[in-house]
C-alpha cells in the first residue's frame, strides 16, 4: 500500500502479521514460560545478545511483543515495555532513573499509590521529592535542585483534573538534562501523546482505557529512546520481575481494537455529564478540562485531542454528604478504577488517596466533598437520571 495507514487502522493491525502465525487473524497467546533452542550454540548466541530470539517469558514473549509494538506506535515512541500493573511500570521507570540521594520534582497531585512509592523511596533510599504546581516556567526552575534526577507529572492530575503544560516542562527540563516522565493514563494515547511534546517516558495504567473492560491489571512504559527502554528490559524489569502474562497482553490487544470508538463515546458522554452537573444547585464546582470556563482550557486545546472521559466535582456538604450521594446511585457503580464501559465513581479522600495525609491532600486540592467520575458508555439519559435521582435524594436529606 502506498498510503500511510491512519492511526485508527493501526490500532487494529500494527505489529502483527497473520501469515507469520499460520494465518491466525487474532494474535495467538504464547502461554509458555520458556523457549526451546535448536542447538546449544543458538542458546549461547541469544543469551550473549548476538542473536535475537525468545529465551524465557520474563525476558520477552511473542504475544507481549505485539502489544509493546502497538503501544510504541500509538505513543509515537522508539520502544515499549509491558508490565503486570501500572505501579510496576511506574516503579521500574523510577528505579531506572534514580539512585540513592537523588531528587524527584513532581506535579502537586499524583495517584495515591505513586505517593506511597515516593514515600518509600525517601524512607529506604533517601530519594527525596518535591511537589510543585508546575504551572509556569518559574515553578519548574524553582523546583529543580542540583540533585534532581527526573521530573514526574500526571496530566490531567488524579483526581483534581489539573493540567500541566508538557511542552513547557520538557523544554526547561532539557536545558538541565533532566528526563521527564508523564503518566498519560487519564487520556490514553488516543487523546494525548507526551513524547511528541518533549517527554522522555510515558506511563499508562493499561488497566484503564487501554483494556477498557475492567478485566485486566497491567501497565505500559513507552520511551523516546530505544536503548533506554532496552536497559529497563534487561535490568529493572528482568530482575524485579513485574512482567505481564501473555493472556493479559492478549486482553489488552483486544481492548486496543476498539480504543478509538470507545474514547469518542466516553468524551461525548462526559461533556454532557459536566454540563448537567454544572447546572445542578447541589453541585458546588465541576472540574473538567473541556469546560470553556476552565482557566486551563487553553492547555487542553494545545496538547489534547479532546478533554477526556473523566471529571471531578464537589457537592455541597462534606464527607457524609458525599457518601450519602454515592449510596443513592443505582446504575453508576462506586469503584476506584476508570476507563471501563461502566460509569464508575469514587471518593478520592477515603479511597484512592486515603494513604496521603489530610494536610497533603488538601494542598493537592482533594477535599472531603470531592468526587471523581469516570463516565462510561451507557445511554447518556440513564447516566443523567441516576445522577439526578441521587442529587435529589441528597437535597431532601439536607432540607
């Protein structure tokens, strides 16, 4: 074919040729722990790196490799690695970049388990971290210390939905020769590509939009330098061992085939939910990147294809009111994940970010009346009816 294939087509075809696998339309699941060598000499060549080929599934697997190639294409990188969880991906990149005594500059909000990992690194290895708004060049420059070894950001930030200008941060980081790591889970590669904006590594909790069906736990790392990715493969991933199973890789490949269709529907529904919540008297504030009144709307337009399927909002009241609201929902499920076909809602202060001390949560903007909703693929009217009924129940309780 002369024409370069579109990304929506590559989501389905990239990295796999059926003719190489006896014509199987779907990539086979290579559920094997090890691979037999034709000769002892072949084994020696593979272990020495003189010859490419599979050795042991902790070091590489054909099903997993198709997934990695497809994610590398989607994020427009030079290499990719699949892991057993999003946190395995996060920890592997940080272990690769850091040594004892280093410093990490972070966006002021991060996922609760990432916060826990940062605390662990400080307690055990004296790797310190600083949280910064990273909203201006001054913020970035001020946050960089002589021992800063990487800049780690989420955008949008979980759960405050605050955005970070990736290109701005990456430009300053490059002046100081500091790698930038971006957690791109909330957007998926369909809506945002941090490597194109200057980041060095992109992380996904593939459990979320990549899988899309709530039936797999996995993580992905994509880098802009193949050699760096291969170093992680041959050291941190190999020796710590947080590898993905071939079956889970296959589930992610299945999910990727519908990523573009699903994301368009997630975004469509989320915009309508945001508009509805903004109009309700029991809602204090709605935080959604697609809101034209959001002061970060310009950043969204600059670096995201669309504003995504997740939003946060605060209701009038406190923790008990938030919990009463959750308990009044019928269709929408109270759960801490996101990116599933089902609409999911959570209370970050007592769930995903409960490990963070209250004072630190408040500084991040995570209040007791904040709720995060991952808008699913259901009929929009049914989602709205459920929210409406729960809000009316809360209103009656307050009156």
